[in-house]
C-alpha cells in the first residue's frame, strides 16, 4: 500500500501545536481527510479546499474525516467541510461524517445537499404586442379606479351639501388654508416673474416696430388666457398634490385607512372630499390672483424699459385688451385642473405601498402626473378653443 500525504496550513499561521491543519492521506483503497488543531476564525482557519486536493489514482469511493486531533471549532470548520463535500462530489467521492462531533453534524445537516445556483436575471424577449397590451390594461385599470374615485367623491359632495355626508367642516377649512393662503407667496413670485419675462421679451421685439404700448396686450392676454392658469396649476400640483399623496400614503402605511374602513367611515367623504373641494374653491381665486401679479410684473418691466409707456397707459391698454370671456375660459380651466390634481394625487396615495420609501415614491409620482396632466389638459383646451373660436 502506498500512502500519499498532502499538508495544507493557512498562510501566515503560527507554528504552535494548536494551529488549524488539514491533510489528505490517500491509498489505492482508502482516502482520509485528517483535521487537527483549533478551527476558529481567530486562528486563521481555512474556509475552502483547493479543487485538486482530492484527486487520487486509487479505487477509493469514500472520503473519511479523521477528527481525533481536533481542538476547538466554530462555523469555519463547517464551511471548510462544505467545500470539501463539493470537491469530493466532483471527484466521485462520498463524504463520511460519522466521526465528526455531534454539533458539527447538526450544523452540517442544515445545509442543502447541493449549492444553490446563482440567481439568473430574467430574460425578457422582445414582444411589442405584449408590452403594448400590458400598458393598455394598466392604463385602463388606472382610469377605471380614478373614475370610481371621482364618482364616490361626487356622491359624497352631494351628501355633504345635504348635511348627511361624512365631511367635517374643520377638515375643509384646514385644507382651504393649505391650498389657498399658504400658497400665495410662491404663486405671487412665479406669476410676477412670468409677467416680467413676457414684458421683457415683448418690449425687445416690439420696440423695433414702434409698438411699445402693445406690451400690455401681450402680457395681459397671454397670462389671463394661458400662463396664469397653467403656472398656478403646476405650482399646486408640485406643492399641494404631492402633499396629498404623501399624507394619504402615510395614513395607509400607519393602517389609519384600514381603521377608518373597519369603523365604516367612508374614505371618499372623510379624507378625499375636503382635499379635492378645497382645491376646486381655491384654484380659481389663485388664478385671478396670479393674473393680477402677472400684470404687475409686466407693468414694472414695461414702465422701466420703455420710456413711452406710462403706468396709466399700461393699465388702460391691459383693460381694453382683455375680454371677460378670457377670464371665463381661465376659470373653467383652473377648476378642471384642480379636479384632476386632487383626484390623481389622492388615487396615487391610496394605491401606494406601506413602506416609508413608498411615501416618497407616491409624492414624486403625484407631482409628475399632475404636471404632465396639466400640460396635456391645457393642450386639449387649446384645441377646443380653436374649434369653438373662443
């Protein structure tokens, strides 16, 4: 019988008697793995065995483990034996663990018989029809949920007007303050700057044609008809719509929505109706206020840049250029914008997840959907105005 012995010790290990060591003793009929010393992480125990350590030329079919000289051990020994088992399986050897301590055998029994293969990234084949169908179904689902939410809110508003709804006047007043007076500063700054920018651009071009006074017409018509309503709605989508979505998503994560449903309190009347109704009441007023600030912004720039434009002449020209129908058109748009922002923000909050990260995701999604929705609705209104010659 010829015996082949392979010694392996960790690099940098000391030469004390308790150092962790392993060696393979092989013969034509038997292969034994001898483990000795203290097998702990602190002692620098090996966690793997080389893939060529168990290659033998004999007829042995079982790899025995000799632990007669084993000292202290921890999970590093189990990890080492796990790699030994994998290498032994590739060399057609079965691992005999009968001589191992009971603790090692119990830990080893918890491991799977084979290593878990690495997770494969799912392969998504190119299927345009399937992708289009999925997007269409998701869109229809969102539209259906939004329509149902709007119908529930409309029914709740009718009940609230008759005195039988679940809406509290206190909640409505708080939401009105948040959606109205609290937003005056940012609405003032944005619309003032919009009017000033229009007046600056217009004055530069109109001066070339000696039409300085028509700067008032440009600022007045553009802001009353389009920009004040759109910019105010975008501000409310980013400020109030995101707050609505975050608030409802937080209530959903704290199980407050579930508690209201258990007590039979309608969500549409108790939470959603005050939010949407406050936006519907405040958006037209903010639109009017934004028109005034835009005209003032244009007035400051026009009178400062154009020597032929006086303050009284600017305001007279503005009043003569703006028709009452322009305000009616802006009023209708602002109310539609308010309903869209309120419904989409509340629906996004109700469909959010229950984690803290989902609150931020819901707020971001509400802002994006609100801004895109405002611009899309404004394009639709422009087409309608063109058809009706308004």
